[in-house]
C-alpha cells in the first residue's frame, strides 16, 4: 500500500483505505506543493516590487509601466499548469468514478437513504433482490417504507448507522434522501456524494484495508447536522458473511403491521385534538359534546364552575 505523502499527513488527511485513493492523494499533494511555490514566488516578487519601486528611489511615478513581457509568460505558465491538472488528472479520475462502474456480479450493492439525522442502509437478502418500498408505509418502525408483504422483502436487511462491507470487493452505493439534501462522505475512502430527495445517485469504491471508518454528512442539513454520523466497517470475507447471517436472522422476524396498529405511545389515527384540519377534510362531530350555537350567535362562555 502506498503511503501518504508527508504533506498530506501534515494537513490532516486521514490514511487512505481505498484502491483509488492514492491517485486523489497525489493530486492533493501536487496541488498543495504547487500553490505553496506560487505563494513563495509571488511573496518574493511583492517584496522586490516594494523595494525596487519605493518612493525614495522613484519620487516621480512612471506612467508607462513595465515594458517586459515576463509577467505575461509567468501568468500563462500558471494557467497552463492548472489546465494540465484539471484536464489531465482531475477530470479523467472523476469520469472513472462516475462512468466506469464495476460489474454487478462482483460488487456489493447497497441502497443508502439519508434522513435528519441518520443514515439507513438497505441490502438484499439471500435471494439477491430488493423488496418494494412505498412512501405510504413509512413509520417510526419502518424507516424505509419497506413492504413486508412483498416476497422479495421478507429477507431484506435494513440497518441504521453502521454498514459492513467485505475487503477487496467493489461496493456500489445508491444514494437518496427522505427530506433534505445530505452528503454521504467517506474521508478514508476518498469519496463523497450528495443524497438528493427524489433522485438515486450511485457512487462506488473498493476498500483495501480492514477497519472501522467514520461516515459523515458533508452538507449542512439542519440543527442536528453535527450528529449525523455513521460507521463503515470493512470486514474479512468470513466476518462479513457472519454479519450478513446475523442481520438476516434478525430481519426474518419482521412482519407487516396491521393497517390500524400504531407503535406504542403514538396517538390513534385521526387529527390531533386542538389542531386545524386541512382544507377539504370531512367535518367531525363537536368534540365538546355540546350543541352548536345558532348561525350568527356567539358561543356561550363557560361559567366559573365549569358548567
């Protein structure tokens, strides 16, 4: 494994744990050295100008300015180097990440759904098929709206916060969001991608180092943005299969709740008392049990005794 350059370690870049990460590290390293050279060069030039054209040596301003073309050549060289970095390195590396996906038969496919302020992971079961999801089925106990009446969903694996993947195998993540724009960022894998409501955006990487790596949200998504963290665990093939079996056993006990069943502590179906019903909602009976007043007549105020 190629070690990070000293400069990348000094600026706090975490150790790389992906197959493609060293390419990104080289671009970051070269860009910082290049910008450092520009900073030193322009600083020396600035100090030279202050001394060369100080008022004591040039009491009268020269309105013709510099006649040499060296500044033009320097600026052109800077633009040329930046163009080489962008066109020769950055764009091809980015195109490979978004266009050249690995074969599905070799990759681990995971649906990742962001919400304020957690990451949900949806994996297919032993049948290799994802179950149907429906927005109408979303609830506190069914964060993804998975339809457990669908035969393909009965063995699906849904986990919150922590995702396990095997080492040395490509991982394809299909990102979406339930509420606002999030950003699924894996600093150790040198990958980050926005999760946008109404869209499914894929990203992929190949982990090459066993360990636990932090997942963060790289997009300001609300007051709890700071707490939207997760964990990516890269396992050996044996440990990964053991984790899959454990999660599959847990998911096998999941059943579809009845339409009228409510989780403990939730109010019954219907409008919450004291709230204004939405436009077009059917009229309900008077909750007080008292007859309504005549049209145009103000309601009677309750007596101090409550009668």
